[in-house]
């Protein structure tokens, strides 16, 4: 094999190996998952989320500083079905409860502003 072909082959193999390593080392970012009408979202510092499910919607922004995470947002009931939309979850640092913010009655919107130690939060949107 000529020097040029060998060099090209080595470069191609090196690129494939490095590319595969980079792909496997890249963090996996899960898309929001809706299971039985529940939207599950993990969030971290700097994230803004706007999930929706049948009958409910929400939006929040996550900021961090001084070892704390802060979530400012809202939840809204979007359907006249006699149910309520809820945002609930847990803090990533110690799995403490985020609590539940509930908006019941079509068009009702509830705001929230919560903070906790750490840099991540697991929030869920559902209609119950």
C-alpha cells in the first residue's frame, strides 16, 4: 500500500475511533417523556422549559448561584374537564420534595418561585 493510502487509512480509522469515543462520551440529554399524560423533565442551571400535556401547560426558568438552584414559573389548566394541572417533583441534591403547585379550572394559572440547595431539579407536569 502506498504511503498516501496508508496515511489516509490511518486518518480515517483514527477519526472513526475518536468520533465514536466522543459520541459515547457525550452526555445523554433525555427529551421530555410523556407517560400516561405526565410530562417528566429534568432541569439544571440556565434551563427554560415549556412543557404541555392534554389539559395543562407550564413554563419555568432555572437559575443557580451560591450553591442554590431557583425555579421560577407557572402552571395553567387549559381544559374545561373538571381536572387540574399540576407541577410537582423533587430536588436533585437530596431528593427532597419540590412540593405541588396546582391550577384547577380552565384558564387558571398559578405562579411559583422555589429554591433549594444544589444544581438540579426533577419536575413533572400532569393533569389530575
